[in-house]
């Protein structure tokens, strides 16, 4: 480029060696007003590739990758905090086994199964425990239909979880708190009128923050349809750079749809509720609060909350 981009933009500079291989990578942050914050130096020596990563706020990371016949056979990582090693075995040119070792952790082994269509399954074995990390969806699998099945199951599971919570007085809200990276891993929180009033006296947004609520419980989703498979597919959507955060958005919309249906229920048989009782999903940082309320409450109920100073 003829000139450096503005300092309020992220910038990646790459230097190449005589053979056209990346040798130096510099990352500049627009958030940090153009400051260089991360550097990577790469050296190539036959079948060995070494990389050194430097960050002003973190330890230096040293990586070494060894290749045989064009296939990476091992990856070693060393930092001030510890080290790790991965070893790779191949079948017909495709990774079939990965042995993983890290300081202070039990070693684990990943085995990958392939067929003529590609990857079928990845299983991790750690000690005596075995867990499926990936499994190809069966023929005809429909992610939207699977999400609807989970949504239907949650209409029973969430009220059952709320009924287990012991809260004094009338409930004003039930919050479904989630991590933005995985909305299907959530907790159920309940707040009564007295607790909300006390929270409101501290911070205007505290009555909406599940991190400040005393009563909470988990929801067991194991029997709610193909949850493991749905989580897997949503995580893969998140990992796709062409569709960034798509899986998180699907999970968020699913919880909003559940909350919208729960707001139409008669809760009197489950617990005593205030006249402005609401059910809503929210991330722990409250980033999604406003749009979630708009997605799960009718406009008139949302307007009443604003009129009463709840928002």
C-alpha cells in the first residue's frame, strides 16, 4: 500500500521470504490507536517450521512443527506457563489419530473416523472417559426442526426448574442467563419484588442482571431432542469466518422464542407472580438485553415496562 491505513483501523502486515513463505506477521490495533500489539516470526528449515509469537501483555509462545512427506507429524508449544505437544497419525493422507499432552493435564487421544464422504466422527479418550467431540449429522437432519424440538421441550423444563426455586414473595421475573458463545448452556434465575427493589436502589440495570440474583438453578437439556448435535452444528457455524457468530444468533433467537411463549402462560399454578412478571433471556454482560426484551415481549408490555421506569 502507498500509505499506512488510518490508526483507528486494525492492520495486518505480512513479510515474505525469498520463496514466498510468510516470515514476519505484525498486527496493529485500531482500538489501541494503531499500536503494534502482536508479532510472529516464522523460520523454515526443511521439514521443520518454527514460530515465535510476541505480545506485550502475555508470555512469548514458541511453536515447532515437524513434517514428514508433506504431512505435519508433531506440534510443540512452549511458553513461560508450560508446554504442550500434539502428535499426528494419518490414514490414506487424512488425520486419524492425535495424541495431546499438556503440563498438568492428563493426556488425551483423539481418533477420527472417515468414509468416502469425509469425516464421520471424532472421539476423545482421556483416561477411562470417552466423549464424542464431533459426529456427522444423520441423513435428513434439519437444524431448524431440531431447534424447534428443543424449544418445545424447554416449555416444560423451564417451569419445572422455576418451581424448584425457593423465593419469598411474588416473582417479578425469570431470567435465562447464557454465555453469548453458547446460548443453549443457560441457567434459570428468579427474582421477587423485595429483591428487585433492593437491586434497583443500587443500580438501575441491576434488576435485569442475573449475576446479581440469589436464586438460580440449572436446566437439564440432555433429554431435550438432539441437543448435543444442535450445539455441535451451532459451534461450527460460529467457527465459519464467512458466517461469524451465526450459531450464537440462532441460539439467542431460540431462547427468545421460548421466553415469548412462556410469557403467554398462566404461571399461577407454578408460583405467585407480580402483575408485571416477565420471562426473558439475557447474556451475563447485558449486551443483548434490549433486543431480547423486544423479541420476547409484546410491544404493549414492553411499553408498560418503560412507563414504569423498569428500563
